[in-house]
C-alpha cells in the first residue's frame, strides 16, 4: 500500500509544484512519471534493507530462494526508476519495468496464497494486489511508452512548403 500512496500522493504533490511554477512538472504525464520513478526507487532500495529476507521467502519454487535474486530485482527497479527520468532511456526502462512487474507477480501470488508476511504484516490479498500491479503497469505505459495524441497528429499534419 505504501507504493500506491507514493504514486498517488507523489503525483498530486508534483503536479501541484508544477502549477506553482516548475513548468516541467505541470503535466499529468510528467508528474506521474516522476512519482513512478520515486516509487520504483523506494521499492528497489527496500531490496537492500532488512526486508530483503522477507522478499527471499516470497520467491516461489522452482526458483532458487537466494538473496542474489532479491538484489538483482532491486537493482533493476532502481535502474528502471532512473531510466524513466532520462529521455533517451525512458522507453527501454519502461519496457523493462513492465516486464519486471510481470516477472515478480508470481512472488506476490505465492506470498498471498501461503500467508508469507512482509515486515511482520500479513500479505496483501490478491484481489487488491492484481489491480495495483495493473495500475503500475498502466501508469508506466501511459507516461513512458504511449505516444501522446498531439505528437501523432502533428507528425501527420501537412508540412509547410
């Protein structure tokens, strides 16, 4: 739930900063993209915190339940977060993050079905986790992969001679 809080309230806060004069944050797409970067940076860093052992327990068989897998996924989340902020890397980072969200979803299913706690708290139920994963993937797609309508209409517009 912390991730959803970061995404929603981070987006609103960043958009508000945009409306106060930081013009590059004044669009919804940019504000949500930066909030996604903050969210993925936060979640990636948790893979290197005390929570790393909880994450190891979430890894379903037949994957090895080894710490290195947790570190790799955390590093990929951090790299993806940074990539969202760099225009030349945005698209590959977004594709990587969507694939990573898909790849890590079985761990969430495993944790939910087997009652594996995270920070001593019961796991999030699947009926809530699946829509959140879809929201995160949709937000990454919308902010970093989808071509804005005005960009395609301008590209198809007749050019002055």
